[in-house]
């Protein structure tokens, strides 16, 4: 049992964890090893990856100690409704890129830059462009969604000075005037490029 495929590890995990409505308790790798007599610390951990392994349809929580995955739990099913209206080739390309905020390749979601999902940008799939989307780690995307919801309720855009930047927006001001462009969350990479354009490193 030393060379099991990811699907087999997944089958054993489900057998042991017995999820209810996609939810389990925390399950340690030590528990799994003691029960099945095989180490679940595989070389690449592909069976426990969010986007490609057998657990990809679930919200996956992880405990990492000393850089090593030690426990996982399922916390419900992944909401794929937002990604269903993204052209498949764009979604595939975005999801193999690294997060624009935390430079991680894990748990990548294909994020709509426009937090209000403007129909003229996203409704007609045939007219979508890859630049309308960006790769974000799930936690970053969840955080962005929270701030976008606040903006939609108040028409006040997120102020990036809260993150330590010298400016809150690269175009416009705090008032939402029909576009998300200029907000940090719309395109963090572009925001950083503009903010740091005239940066001069101290000491040469």
C-alpha cells in the first residue's frame, strides 16, 4: 500500500471521516495512519489538495505544523456557482497561476476582478478576456468578497491605506462611481505597480 493513487487515499479518508453534508471533524494524519496502517504523508500531498485531489469539491481546512500538514477537516461543499459563468479555457489558465496577493499556488480561485459582476463584462461568455479575471488564494478571495459587499452596500470603496499604502486608490476616490477600477481589490498587481512606480530604494 506504499504507492497508492490519490483517489485511494481519498476513499480511505472518506471511509474513516464519514462526512455529513460535506462536513467532518478534524482528522489527524496520525489517526489515519493508525487506522489504515499506511502513511498519508505522500510525497506531493496530491490527495489532500484543494483544486486537484479527491477532496476538490469540499472546503478544506488544514493544520500545518513546522511546514508539515498534520490534520484536515471538510467544512462543506465548494460553491462553484460563481465560476460556472467563466469560460473554461480562461478558468483553466487562471487556476494554474499564483495568487496575486500572497504568491501562493495553493487553493487558487478564478476571481472576477469586477466585484459587482457587471453584465457587460461577464454575462456574455464569448466576450470574456483573461484580463477580466485574476488568480486569488481562496482566503484572499473570501476577504475581497467581504469588502466588495461592503462597497456595494455603502458605495464607499476600500481604502488601501489601511494596508499601509500611501494612497487609498490609484484612480478616483472613496466613492464608487460605476467602476471598480482603481480599487486595490480590483487588481492588486496593477495597484502595486502604480503605487511603486516612482519608488527609490534608500541607500542606492
